[in-house]
């Protein structure tokens, strides 16, 4: 995977979310003791500006799309708890472990 840098602490770019989505549990160091069931797109396209000024377009899929989407949310001031569907509450890490549910994607 190519490495891209974000200079000056700002996210420079845009994200396009594709239609297909799924819901998986996520955690975060901001709330390390809970997990939440978060819907996210299975594919995202991210445009960034490289240090030399060129535009770089990268498509992320499945687990990597979820991870990148989560981190871009942080850059935009959002936490995953804001993406949980209304009426769905976060669960404790202990309760999450008992679900036996890790991220799963069909090939």
C-alpha cells in the first residue's frame, strides 16, 4: 500500500461513499471500554493532495474502508458513537467479547 502524508494537521481531500454498506462492531481509544455497532460503506474513494500538490485517488474496500472511514471521521471531528443507529446502545468490551463476532467479510 502506498503511504500518504497529511501535513499541517489538516485533512485535505474528500471522501465518496459507495452504496453497499454493512454493520460491524467498532471500538476506539477515545472510548476504549465500549464497542458500538456502526454502519459503514463497504467501499470508499478518497481523494487527497500529496505533498507535491498532485491529487491522489485511492479506493478502499471492506475492513480497510471501515478503518479509513473511522479515521477520516476523527479528522472531521466525529466519533463512531455519532454513527450508531438511533436506539442502538454501545456495549461493554466484556459483552462484545461474548458475542464472538469479529469483522467478517465474504471474499
